[in-house]
């Protein structure tokens, strides 16, 4: 998989995760006794970053070979590039 293809897949994954932000915030609000979360927005930020890293790792793992350390660093760097945008969507 080329780096451009990888970035496209990661971008799609992040867009999908970001689209879930309102529903996660609402779910936490409705179930605050279960979640016991002090800062729902920080919690959702962790969920979104975890989804982006996890799903991207799963995509890489579905390739013929296990992802190398360099592959994992590429994924991390691509996801981290989107952190300002993700934080903007959650906190503003």
C-alpha cells in the first residue's frame, strides 16, 4: 500500500470517528452514572484518537505482512497530524 493510499484510509477513519463525537457526548451525558467521567470532551478525544490509531493499525495488519515499526510510526505521524483538527471539533 502506498503512503498516499494509507493516508487516504486513515483520513477516512478519522472522519468516521469524528462524525461520532456528538453521539458519544450525548451518550456520556445520558449515562453519567455509569461512565463517571469528569471531562466528557477529554474522554471523547481519547476515544477518537484510539479509534483512529486502532483502526489504522487493523488496516495495516490486514495486509500480507505484519506492519513494521516504521509502518506503525507512519500511521502515528499521519494521525497526529490531524490532532489540532480533532481537538477543534471536540472542544469548540
